[in-house]
C-alpha cells in the first residue's frame, strides 16, 4: 500500500516535470480557461443587451406620429439610429446588418386614427438574429399595447373617470412575471455560468486524453508501467492528480470571480458550488479517460471523439434551446455529458437555492461518470502491454 | 507515377496523396464537415418549445379564472400539466422539475374584475432555459391581452355596432412581422452561422494536423528535403489549394444540401455564394496555415483549435447581439474570418442581401486573406532557409 502511494507520487512528479516541456499544454491549461473567464465576463458586462439599433420609417410625418415615435424612443431596448421615409431604404440597412428592426408608420395613419378607422402600424424584426429580435419584439409588444391604451385612457379621462377605474377597464388583467432566481433576466449570469465552466470541462477532457496518449506517442508506456509496479490505478491517479488539483483550483477561482467579485446570484453559498465544481472536474476527467479507454493508445481518435462530443455538450446542456424541446434520442444523449448535469446542479443550487436532494440524480450521474472508467481500466493495462502508438 | 513538372502542382499532389492516406486528417476534413452539420441540424430541428408543462394554482375558482386557464392551456406554447391547490405544492413540482412554470390566479381575481379594478396574475418561470421564460410569458400575455380587450368592451364601454366594438377594443392595430425567420425558429437562426463556423474549424484542424504530421516526419521542419520545395509561393499555394478545393465542395454541400434537407433559409444565388465562399475559404485556409506554424505534434492542433469554436460564435455577434459586444472584443474578433464570414453568410443566404450589401465584410475577408497569406509566406521562407541550412550541414 505504502509502496503504491510512493509510486503514485513518483508518477505525479514525473508528470509535473513533463508539463514544463510542453508549452502548448501549459497555454491550454492556464491561459485558455482564464482567458475565457475574462472574455465572457467582459462580453456580457452589461447583462441584458440594451439600446439595440433599429430604424423608424415614418411615412406619415405628422405631429401625431411624431408624438408616437417619441414614446417609442423611450423604450429600453430600442435605439432608433435611422429615421427615414422610405421602407426600402430601411430594409437595405437591415440587409447590410446595420439595424435589427424596423418600425413602420404607413401613410394615412393620423387620418385613420382621427376618423376612427383603426390604422395599422407594423414592426419588423430580423429574426436571423434571434436574441436581438426577441428583445426588440418584447419591447414592441409592450409599447404597442400601451399606445393603444393611451388613446382610450384619454377618451375616458375626458368623460371624467378616475384613474383606478380607467386602469381597471383598459387593462383589467395584469400579468406579473417572475423569472425565478434571476429577476433582471441578466443573460450574463446564466450564460457565463454555462459557458466558462463548460469550456474548462472541454479543456479537461482534451488534456486528459492528451496526457495519457502522449505516453504511447513517446513510447514511454512500458517505462510508466514499470514505475507503477504494474498497478494500473497507480498510473491513472498519478497521471491525473496534478491536473485534478490544477483544474479544481481554476474552477474555484471561477467560482470566486462569479459569486464573490461579480456578485452573481449564489443561493447555496460559495463553498457548496466549489464542491460541485470539484465534482465536475472529476467527471470531466472521467469522461476523457473513458473515451481514451474506448480507443486505447489511439490518442488522436480519443481526442477527436472528445472534441466532437465536447463541443456538442454546449448545445445539449439546454440553456439557450431547452433539452425538453429536442427529439427524444437527443434528450437521452444529453445525459452522458458532465456539463448537462453540472448545469442542472447549478440551477438547482446557486440559482434557485433548492435542496440538493432534488438534484440527486445529477450528482449521482457526475459521480457515475467519474467512476465508470475505473471499471474499464483493464483496457489500459492491455494497451500498455500490447499496443503501440498509431498515428 | 510520373510527377508533374511545375513545383506548384508537385506540392499540390504531394499534399493530396498525403492527406488521403491519413485517416486522422480525413476525419477532420471529410467526416467532420459532412456529418457534424447533420447532427447539429437534428438537435435544433424541432425549432421551438411547444407544450411546455406548467402548473396552475387557481385560488379563485370562478368561471372566469377557469376560462383564463383553459385559454392558456389551448396555446401552442404551454400546456397545463398539473392543477395545484396551493403554492407549496406547485413549488414542490417545480423543484422536482415536473413543471417549468407556475401560473397563479389570486382568490380575488374575479371579484376585482367585477368591481372594475385591476387583477394581477402571477407567472413564475424556471430559468433553466431562457426559452422557458419566453414561451410562458408570450402564452400568458397573449391570453391576458385577448381577455382584456373583451372585458374592456363588454363591461366598460357601451358600443352599438360590431365595428365600433372592434375599434374600441383596438384603436390602433399593430402588426408584428418576423422577417427572414417567420416561425421564429431556433434552427433557422443558429444553424447557418454554425455551418460556416464548422468550415473554419474543420479547415484549422485539418491543416493543423497535416502540419504536425510534416513536422514529425521531417524532424521539426514543415517541408520535405526535396528540390521541389524551394519556391515559397509554390509551396504555400500548392498546399492551400488542396484544402481550399475540398472545402469549396464542403461549403456547397452545406449551403445547398444541408440547407435544403432541413428547410433552412436559402435565398442566395450560386454566384453570390461563390463570391462569398472564395474570400471566406481563402481567408480561413491561410489563417489555418499561419496558426498551424505553432504546431509541432499532430495532436496539438486539437488542443489549439477545438475550444475556440464556442468563443468565436459569441465574438461574431450572431448569437450575442454584435452591437452589444465591447469595442475591445470586437477588435479581437475582427482578426478571425469567422466573425465576418458568419455575418455575411447569414445575410446573403438568410436575408437575400446582395454581395454589395456585404461589401464591408467581403472587403475584410479579402484583407484577412491577404494578410494571412503574406504571414504564411514569411513563415515558409524562414522554413525553406532552415531546410537549406540543414542539407548543407549534412
């Protein structure tokens, strides 16, 4: 037992020395996760995007429509960077990518409004830019409702109704929406919490199979085996321990930046999130190890599989497009990815502050992904003894 | 086999035979661009969330509140999966992830409406996905607005004709038009830029791996000690041409086949696609060749390029609105062809823009292609000198 521990330590030292000889490895391990932390928090500094460029086409151009456009100009998400009388001009600006939406007041609007002939004004959003279009559309809905109501309100005021009565009649049912855990709908909060740990987990998967595969590539696997006295577990622990420690520290740093420095909501307390971060590191290493065991000694195959699956896990985590909306096979597939489980634990713990017992399946899944490769370690032993590096 | 006379053709043929024999490179330049788009398109093929399960806490239990719930249930976006007697029960269902939202109708709902006061309905959304909030909000607000118009006319404004009723309920009509993606679908928005990103990333991986392979074979040099490898221009163009031509095929496979199979927006003509793909692929190829100069082992390229995909998608401004990307990151993004290419492609293919409308992007792509081409040439000149030095020493 003691000998095994000593061997593990020797392999760990050997691994640490090897890090120093591979600059690209160090860059990926340190700079990439920290760089992305910097980038994503910078990218989404302002939370929800506001003041998105839009065009106003006022074909009528009367004092009534100008009043309407002034109301529209106060909207949170919309910034009318372009005012024109020609719809074609606005559409061309949209095709050039200068604006995301067009608000159009057709000729004769004022006349129709004054003579009670129900004018129609239109709002065009460019839905190839989904987030921008959704935000502008939401603003627009609110304003369109309000503008219509304002007209009725003026009529009723003139008839001497009280404000309470007016509101009760023009907007009897009010919907109060409560986005739980993130009342300001701050995109940055949830998105950063998915993307930054997700990228770190992708890096972990890749470097796990890289660190193992390089032994075959340099034809040192037999030497490693001798060093471990033929104990495969000593090899796995010894090789992966330095990475576990390093990545856990980086994960904790991310947690501290998010929840302490940037004050992202964290209902469960930072230490708890650090624990889940540690678990996510283990699961990602397990995932990388499992794929390496699937293609033993074929480092390139293992790494290709890691990258193809690892990039896909961002889609299958289900933040922007929910897993529940995907076809069934993809719903099943999402369960093999550590990021999917980590994200659900994050939502349960930090965002909503529920008890962890409601997410026990996800915790169990992360543990399972970490432990599973140990069952297949005989494939590594076999590869060490019988397989050579294959380009 | 007889070798061609021109050095450029010689290099071209060398590179082509090399990569055809190497299954590792073939995975990235053939399998990845062929299969990955299909996989991605299938993930998002359902386009949007339908019939999201929510639960209702109806404390009012009046005919009007039941009407409200029925209307919400009838929307395409959500379905009322559970009815709970109190909030505690509903919250428990949320925690167990059996429902993704709670609609709460207060006890005095009907009473207040009869009194002519405002009644507040609460909507509590789970934020596991942003789309949950969006569809729930849309479903409930649509129902509320429809009922409001009805209540306003029937109970507060005496009208005589149906037309007057219409006018009173809706003094100004608003029309919402979703341009270029009328269903507001996710695939139509995300897949076109992802296709272009896959092209760039696959090029980087393929070229990177081929470069790593050369370095391993020729003891750290990227060119073989051969008399055909003396002319910088021939080497750079010969090698680039192999990948450029393969990916031109892939680009059209994505823009035509994948696009048609999954019913994605397809407004571009052949000439416009060609006018865009030439500078885009040229810029991507030369960028890949330049960045690959830092690769010494064939597997290194995976480490270097793979995880860039997600950040590049965000830097492009297609997913996160480009107008909200800080200036510093816009500059960082501008050195990658994907930032310009994704936008240009979305506009040409999805919005029917002409090449002239994308002048800025195309110009940037040509400039990037030129700059990366020069950098690559410099790198190869350096390498040729090293190779010559080594042969003299030997």
